[in-house]
């Protein structure tokens, strides 16, 4: 008995059994129920996602003989019309391949044919696949029919490239866009087919097949066909890797891990192994690019996890990988990979090109994030500057401090600046843990009116910023207060775009709002005006270099570590 491929054997025969296109099948079901089915329908979407399958189900639904009064939302699949459509020999349903029937003569013939009533069913239905392949003349001939369609005729077009269809045709069709099917949907569907076929394949392997299928159910199923036909009974993951000649996902994690750890020899060994097994190195490169793209999306956080179409266990592994690296590092790696993509694509020696790219990657050091750097430098400065020690927030271990110590600290603080409050000396009970806050807390009654000019208030606020967040203050040297009114502090931020961007980061705005609110003893709203002063005369590299040299972080680093600049590299 001949083997019937899975895609045909299990082709969905009702809207409910179509995988991953509920948004289309539900709309069609609704339009059938409300008797508002369009006479020309266009199905678009990637290959193997169900365009012609849905068109055939719709054809059945329109012509099913089960209901004498008209179309049904679920075809019976038993009547003559349904059975004929399943077999592909229905008298009133014409499946035309647009790629090979694309001439104007063929469309004219079709127009002649349309005039006659359907032989047995309610509708004469034309399903034109790859409709974008029609010639311009053929489209024009078709247009006449679409403008005044006979009531007994329906057109269903399918295409992967809707942008190639003339707008005059598009505007006369009801369009349904099919989606790439998610990896999980494809692998779940294959798992159910394996159960029906009594074939044992691990989920991990099915996920890998689905990934190779690239969101196309048909492609995934033909890979599954290939595997089933090559083996009997339970099939191991290793066997599947061999049959399909694909690279194990573990390798992608091993290489990316080695890039993150900077272990270049490990990467070169892996490439050697993959190369000697005869795998496609270009494919490896694309998989790796996608992997780093996914890592970046996970690193960015927020509600983006649905954009990473990989199995749950891989997401967990990726979360571990991204913990160790910064967003900047991922950006740099991806930039490099995109830059070298063309080189690798056209290289006659992909192995050599790949090695060169990885060696370049090795030079991208996993940079710490800017926020983390700033925190570290602030911590360093506080440690280095002894005068800051007493202004540190008392930590919880410090509860044994005596009132006397507190008093000394108050006195010391008092001499350091008028904005440091003196705590009322009523904590004489030594047995109680002292919880008074002697650090930079502002007097409750600081009012906006207490200052002759807004600048005076700003001067004091700026001192607090300088002490608490020296790096932020470094960006704000040019910042001035514009006005203090009610609960609003309006600031004019001046600086280059980098400085302005840094100050305007949400984290910094929150810090500033907190400091101002504490200073004035009420909830303050910040209003920010920005004045960007970029030096536009320099060329890009020169500008980058001067920005790098003058960057406050670089200055801080040089100062703290007593270093000097040896070289500046543009990445
Ligand atoms: Zn039927």
C-alpha cells in the first residue's frame, strides 16, 4: 500500500481542525452564518500555513448539500460535493495554479466558462493559487469579472506575495492574512499525529523539527514524514539529527555561552566539529543570529516574551545566559553579526569567515550596563572620600549606636552644611535602638518661599545630588532651575544629547523627584526643559571620540584609578 504523506492524510476538513489560524476560520464561520460571504476572497500568508486548505473548506461549506437552503459553517464531508472536493475532482470547484495558467487567454477562457451555471452545486468556485503570478493582462481580464461577478460565482485567491497583486484587484477582494504558526502549535499538532501513527518521538525532537519547518506546518510535516519513513518504532533525538542533518540546539547554547565567556578556543573547536560533520555553517550563523536576537529581547524585559518563539525550557536557559551580560554587549554582538552577514553569505570559505567573525566577537568584552557602572563608581567614590562616610545611610546593623554617638554625628553634620538638620536630642533612652535619621534629611518646613531666588534653592539641592549621586551630578553641571511654583520645580537641562538622555532616564528623574520632594517636604513634580548642544561640526568618529574622552564616566575612572587613555576604538 502506498504511503500517504501526513500533510494529505491529516489535511483538515473543517474550520475547527485548522491549526493556528482561528482569526481567519472564525471570521469565515461568522460570515457564513450571517450569509455575508464575499464573492472574492484573498488568502495571504507564509507557505504551508493553510491558505488552500482553508479555501477548500470554504468551498465545501458553500456547496455542501447537507443544507438545501444554502452554505453551512461546518461541511458534512459526506455528501457528493464534499467528497469530490476532498478528492480534488469536483465539477464546480476549479483549482488553478496561477504560476502555470497565467496568460490572458487562460483568463479569457475562464471568463467564458463563468457564464454557465454550476452543474450540480450552488456555486461555481475558482481557487487560484499563487495568484500573484498572473500577468498584468490576465489581471486586467480578471478585473472585469470581479467588477460585475455573476451571483453564482466565487473566487478564492491564495498568495504568499500580496504586494505583487494590483491594487485594483486587491480592493475588490476580502482579504484574510494567515499567520506563521507558532512553534508550540506545530509541535503539539505533530505530537497528536505521532500518537495516531503510533510513532514515538520525544517532544524535544518535535520542537526541533517545528523550528526547522520555520512556522510552516506543511514543511514541518514533510520533515516528520522523512523521519518516520527512515525508521521504525521509537526514534531517538540523535537519529533525527542525523536524518535531517541539522545542528543540535545545544550547540547554539554552547557557542553563545563561549562568546559570552570569551572562550575563543572553545568556539573554534565547536566550528571544527560542525564543519567536519558536514553541517551548513551559514545556517549555523543564521541560527546564532536569531539566538542573540532572542537574548536581546529577553534582556530588554517587559512584556516581550511572546516575541521569542522557542520552547519553554530554552527560554529558561536563555534567562540564565542573559543574567551574565548587558544589553550593550548584546547590541554589539548583533551589530557585528549583521555587518558580517553579507560576508559569510557570499563567502567561498564560510568556515574561515565564520572563524574571523567569532574572533572579532571575542574582542567585544561583556560590558557592564551603564547603570551598574554608575552605581559602582558612586560606591567607590563614597569609599574613597572619607568626608562622605558620616553621610551614609545608617544600615540596619547599626542599631546599637548610642544616643551620644548620634549626637556627635549630628554636630558633625551640622558643621557640614546648613541643609543638614539637627535632630532634637530627645533620644536619651539608651536601651532603645536609636532609629533617628541623621543623614541628609531636610527640615520639614523647607518652603519654596524660604529662598530669595530659585537658584539658591537649586544650589542646595545640587549639593545633595552631588553627594548622593556624584555621577548624575556630573551630567547636571549645566542644569539650572527655571522656576519654583506650587509643587512644581522646572529645570532647564543643558548638555549634549548623551548627557540629556542620561539625565532624562526614568531612574534618574525618579531620583531627582525624590530629592526635591524630600528637600521641600512635599510631593514635587519635575518639569524638564532640554537644551541639546551637540557639536555638529566634527565628523562622526571625531565626535564619538571626543564624547568618549570627555565622558564623565571615563573622567571618573581615570581619576579613581589614576589611569590614562591609551587608545580609543570605535566598535
Ligand atoms: Zn457536504
